[in-house]
C-alpha cells in the first residue's frame, strides 16, 4: 500500500499509483450528506468530520493516497484573517491587502494552535493503510487571494504590488510561506507521509517574475519537510524547470504533455495528468486517454497517476471507481 511513496522517491511502480486532486468533496453523495449545511471552513476545522471526508474516497474508490480534506485558506483563518468561502465564488476576504501598512498588520499574525488539523490527520493516519497526503497553498496563490480579496482571472492587483513595493511583496510572500509550511508540518506531525504544494495561480506569471519574486518563497515552504514533496501548478509549463528545483515530484496539469515535462524536469518523478474533462467522456474514450497518459509517464523515472487538476463536482463517482480498478489491472 506504499506504492505512492515509492513512486515519489523515484522508484517506478507497475501499475502506477493513483489518487485524485479534490477526490474528497463535492463529487461524492456521502460528502454532501455529512456536510449538509455546515459551512466549508467550519467543516475543515471539525477533526472527526474532516477525517471522515478524507477517508470517503479511499473507501469508495480504492485510491493509493488520502489527501487531507481542508482548504488552502485554513491557515489564514487560523491566523485570524477574516475569510469565508462564498458558494460559487471561492475565498472572499473582508479586507484585501493592498498597502505596506496592510502587509505590516497582516504579517504580525501567527497561528498558535494547529490542533484541529493535527487531530483530523491523526484519525486518518490511524484508520487507513494508504499514506495521508498533506497539502498547502503555495505562497503566490495565497498572496494573490489576499491582495485581490477574491478569485481573479489575471491577478493584476497582486502583480502590481509585486512591482510597486517589492519589499512589502517579499514580506507578504515570506509570511505566506511560513504559514503554509506550518500547516503542512502540522499534518506531517500527525502522520501525513507525503506533501503537495498547490499553486493555482502561478501560471499567470512570467518565468522571470516567478524566478525572482516567487520561487524563493515556494522553495522555503517545501524545504526539509522530512517527507517526499510534490509541487503542482496550473498552466505552469513555462515554470516547470524552476518548480522542479524545489520539489521531489513535479505535478503536471493537462495542458503539458508528460513527455515534455520529463524533458523540462529530467530525473524527477512526475504526477498527472488525466484531463478532468475526460471523466465525462464515453468509457472507451477515457480508457484510451488513460492508457496514453500511463505510457507517457514512462518518460519519467517514476509516475504518479492523477488528474491535470481537481475532480469536477459534476463527476459521476462510479467513473472514478471504475477508473481506479482499470488502472490497477493495467500492465
């Protein structure tokens, strides 16, 4: 049951281990039942509930890893930041961070109690034989949410702060890196055995801006965690060479062929990159696509099969269960 860890260490597995980003959550009817009218962030901070939701896809699908059910803004919430998840929108902040003074007020905050996270992970680690996957939001993605105040298409306000006040930007990113690192470390202390850093928005940056103003902070968040690490970004083909320097495994979205990723990050295990849209295609189309992804993954030293992004909420869970069974029979 440790094939995920072996692949993350660069040892090829046949068949490749499989798990899905956002495997716990909206696609599962059992998730919708247990969460009912409980707000998202409250659900994340109820250890028994978060643990149950984490385990649901392992029980149903038989995946090779259990990514802890939480949200990348939970560390911000625990630090006292006024943030809520607005249905159909995403994280919304009462006070966007736009000025030097805003940054100074924010970075004085720290998290002193991670017990809600540790208790939830501890339950999962005790109950399951598959590895628990810790996760956290990358510093740029957290900063982009904080500066924009809500999801954004171009992250213009965040990029403007980067260029107009570099000192404030670096202080903000360093704080985000410390916070998300603390979040990941809490999960590891409680039994998580591998960790993934999600960078949803870094693809909006040029390589030069990423290298100079973001990579050092992402690297700090991932350094010396004591477990294998995965770094995943959306639309980050042009950043993969840089991202690979900070991590053990490079996560690849569906836009980037795995063969290309293997050339950009030589020697690194890869994770990905089934197109989430294929989950709604006829089974023959999906199976052929999965075969092609598995074949492409052989260009890397080892391959962890996953989606190129998260499970869409409209996905039929029976498709995921069938897909896992199909992969486990793959030769």
